[in-house]
C-alpha cells in the first residue's frame, strides 16, 4: 500500500470517529431506536456521571418502557 493510500485510510478513520463526537439529540434518538426497535418517547442529556450520556426513553413493540443510555462522545449504547 502506498503512502497516499495509507494517509487516505487514516484520514477516513479520523473523520468517521469525529462524526460521532458530541452526538446530537436526534442522533441519540436514532441510535436508541435502532438498538431497541421501539418508538422514542423522550431524550434528555445527563451529565451526572463521569461521561455525559443521552437518556432515551423508548416504548417497545410489546409495550415495555425502557431507558437506553447513549454515550454523547462515542454514540455507544450502555
């Protein structure tokens, strides 16, 4: 692999990570919806822990209400 291709790959990796940095409310809702398959009821930001999270309340197809935490910085479901 030549130097240009390596540089391009590294740039794309950095750019993809930055796309998730500081997740918006809408992004967090979409992540939680995909993770649960449910309908989003509310989204609130919580900064009480060491890392801020979006607390997304969803209702599943079975009618169960769940709270899904989505990391603001990474977009990972906790």
